[in-house]
């Protein structure tokens, strides 16, 4: 016999379950649900209520809905202003979905089969009912969600199935547990399962009450924050957990007390730790405080590396790592000697100035190795933000200490060798001037109390040996330059480059390319040709690249041609690297009229500058080309004015500026040129062009000129002399006041050059121009 089925509209419920005999208000807003209500109202007002499996699903399909629910009657229906429907429903009895029929409009239509309760022994049911009522009474006494009037209502029910359903509707159970009670047809089984659930709920409520009382007895303050923290501790204790924030605070406290920070810093750290303990874990401030504490713990406050001051050993290390650079080595050894005598000295601030590739950075590493100190390097190239040096304030998201404090953390000691690389490349913008922030770092009188915005407490930098590097002194602000001791590292001579290549660069490249001295040999004449014809630089960086190229090509020859040894000669060098890139010796091959050779100082070392002058009929217009800067243009104007004022003495037509246009040009026009040392060169070229007297090909000159013809001193004489020597110039005209700088020039170069010291332009012309008697030839 088939059971009778009923066809009803389906209303899926989210996070809610209706039991038989239960009267409840429902707010319905989904289109399908509203359509189901409308269909029910058109019929006998009966609707089938059933829970959906996932609360988050807006448009559930049949497989997303439980099969057993409650047939209910709609008592009232009210449309709310927001478009939703508020209905009052009363549960009738359980039902099971047999099948889904075709949709009628927008709502589900289902065939329902009633589910009747299955009763067992009446005495057992009575006993279970009493037990359930007793437990429910205890539950009501400790629960804040169910009032005593509810218990009075439930106590009057004598029907076991209805009693179980009504009590279930008042319990804070999961939907899955309520659904299981709804699906249980056997009344005795339903009562037993409900007794089990209510027993567990009562245990949880008892535990909450126990925790609350424990917290209450330990409280001395009444603030809500304190209460919540104590409650959290009690919960962790009850659960046997030790890995909460309390354990973390304990670990941080141990690290702080065991660190080497001074007492005043430790006091600040413990105060911040106390704040950290009070702040909720989820708060953004919690991570800020923890980050701050970790930085305080990680910084070295008193830990130092012990200097092994052995002058002879340090000198050997410096000589092994670097060829030449005698002035720098001498200064380091002086520092070590003073430190050994005094046992206490403030770290000096050395600034190594020189073109790229001369070994400034590697020299700083050698200094650290020679005195057994840790080495740390930061690059200042392109730094525009003051916060990069002083750090960000902790109130900002993502705040960090400045690069100085970050470097000290990496160093792990308070007395490292700290390299400030490319200090001349710092700039400034709207975010501040980092060079001004560096003033405190590099002042021996102030850096013992360096203040970082992030750390806030003063940090002692007086034991740090600061070494700065720069390519060009003029780019360093004056106040910052005043705090540093300048040590100039000029370019290397050919002899020095030869030694460096043989003793350092070539062995290094042999190792890196899997070669040995026995498999690749390079003759001295080949190395010299490589230096002269394939590189042109103050340092040795390009020379190392060329040596690396030779080693790679040699490795290929050894593998492909199965040779045991490759010997590089002058001839084979050209086969490996191609035609020479540069012409050795750039001086003029003949005495030229209107062309003079000047000497310039650039960021890449010294260079020679050829200045050409031509004149032609015109109205006295002066044209300057060659991408000259303001200083060089002013030098040309000054030279032109001086020649006009001395035209008669120089045997130049007094009205030359009315009859001729003059064009001054410096070749390589795409390269920007500027500097205050081309005055006498321009004046000499002008006089040569206007008088027809040639300039001696072997003469180079440097010096600035005044309107009265005085020759002013210049800088960078060593670099300029090296460039002149490379170009094949044998005589250099220099200002008389630069005589003291001749001693800085390497002896091997100094012996091959003739220096003429002048104080007036007349002397320059006397030595630079060819004699008039020779001019007729």
C-alpha cells in the first residue's frame, strides 16, 4: 500500500529550522521564497519548510536542500517597506520530500510524504521525559538565553515528541544537530540524543561560569580590557595552552634581559613590552611594538670585536690586496699606531676620492680585514629621502630604521668598518635632504649620540670607523666635506696597471675561468699593449674585463683545439680582441696654429682637452661650441677680453674684433665640459690663431686666467699629469701656486715630465708658442 503524498510549495530556510507545533516569525526576501509563499496563500496556506545545507548559498538547488523538513501553515503575512515579507508560520508535522516536481512559476514544487512518530515503551518514554525536564531546568538556571517562564511552559507538556521538539527549539545547537533531531522518527532515540546534547551544553555553560568566577576573584581593577585579558589567561590555562601571547611576552622579556643593551634602553624596552602585553593581538599597534622590540634586541649596544693591532701584519695585508695607494695605507697605519698607544680613540671619518675602478670599495674591505673588524657597506647613490638615513617615525605604517641603524644590525658589533659608498651621489627633494642628516653621523663630536627617528633612543657611533667613497669632491656639500678627512686616489700609471694586472687581475680571472698559470701565459709586452691600446681609464675595471675576455677565448681554444698551453703575445692579442680601440698618445703630431692642448679633471680621472680657434672676416662675433658649461664660457670671455686689452703688446691688430668673427670649439661636442682650468689654454689658442704662431705639440697646460692675465691655481694636478703622460705630452705648464702638488705625482711619471711654473699669461705664451724666427719656415 502506497502512502499518501501531498504537493506543496517549498520554502528553503537559511540558518534556521522549524519544528512541529512551533510558532515563529520569518523574514523572507528571496524571489523563489516569496513566490512559494504567494502560491501557498492561493491554496490552503500550507507550505513545506526545510533547511538548506549551506547558509551562504543564495540560490540553492535540490541537492543543496535537506530532504526532511516541516509542513507548516501560514498564519499571517506582511509586506515590509524594504520589499521583504514577514510571515507568521506554525509547524504542523514532519514530512519528507519524495521528489521535486516541475517549477510552478519561480518556486520549487515538491511532493511530500508525512513522517509519523514511532513510539516505544511508554514507561521508558516517561522516564526519559522526566530526565530531560530535569536537565532542561538546570540548563535554564545557568543559561542567560532562556528565561524561567520558558521552562514553565515546557513543563506542562506531557507528549514526549512535542516536548523534545519544543526544548530543541530553545537550545543553542548547530543546524546539523537540530536537523538530526528532526529526522529521528523514533521518539525514544530522539529523547536520548537530546539528553546527550543538553548535557554537553550544560557542561560548557558550567565551564564558562567557572572561568568567569576565577577571573572575578583575581581582578583588582574593573576595566573591561583587564577583565578580557584575565579571561583569556583563564581560558588558556583551562585548555592547557602555553603558546598564546603570554608565552610570547615571556620569551621577549628573556631576550631583553639577556641582551647587552644599557640600563636606560632596557627600561624603555620593558616599558614597551608592558604596553605590548596590554594591546590586543589583532591591533595594528601590536605588530608595531613587536617590530620595535625586535630591533632593540637585535642591535649591538656594547658588543665589540677585539682589534688585533699588529702594524706589520696590517701593512702586509694592505700591500697584498692593493698595489700602490701609499698615502691611504700610510693613513690607516697611522690610525692603528695611535689606537695601540691610547687604547681608546674615536673612529675617524675617511673619504676616499677618485675615479671609478681604482679600488676604493675593495680598499675599505682590506682595512676591515687588516684590523680584524666586521665590515658593512651601504650604497648612498640615488638616496633622496632624509628618512633613509634617520629612519621613519614609528607612527607610520611600514616604518623602518634608517640605513645607518640597519647597517649596525648587520655588523653585529659597535666598532665595524662602515663603508658609505658613493656619498657624492646623494641628492634631495621634497622629502628632505639626506646629506644634512649625514652631518650628525659623520661628526666625531656628535655621533656618540646619534638619534634615529624609529629607535628614538640615542645610539653610539663613535667607535665606528667610517669610510666614505666619492668620485667627485665638488658634488659633496661643504658642511659634509668639512667633517671628513679626504684621501685622494688618482688613476694608476701604466707601470702600476702592469703590476696590478700581473699580481691581482690575471690570477683572479684565471681562477674564475678554470685556467692555470701553466695553461695561459701573457707576455709583459702584450699586457702593456692591452693597457695602452684597448683601455683608456683611470682605474682598472675595463682592464679586468678585457683580461676576462682573453681568458674565455683561451679556454675555448684549449678545449676545441686540444692545446695544453696558450701564450698571448702582441700579435696574438690583436687576433683575440680585434683591432686596437684607442690610439696610444693623443697629442698633436705637428705644431698647430690655433690649437692648444689643455688638461681637464673629470669624475673618471684626468683627460686632455684640445681647444681649436679659427677666425674669418666678420663683425667681431664670438662663437663658442662643444657643449661648454657656464664656467668654461666665462673663461673664454675673460681670455678674449684680456687679448683685446693687450692686442698691441701681443702684435695683434687693435681692431681685430671689428674685422673678424672668432669661433672657439672644443671637439667631442656631445660630451658636457665644464671647469675652471681652461682659461690659459683658450687664451693661448686665441693668440696663436690671431698671430699665426703655432703652439708646440709637446706642451699641455692647465690654469685659470684673470682679466689682468694672472694665472690662478687649479685642482687635480695629479690626475691631469697622468692623462698628459698617457697622451704622450712631455711638458706641462702649471700655475706657480701648484708647485706643492708635484710631489703627489708618481715618481715614474714625474721623471718623464717637465713642469713649467707660471704666474702670468705672458710666461705661458713664451713657453707654449713657437719662436717667431721659426714661424717663417
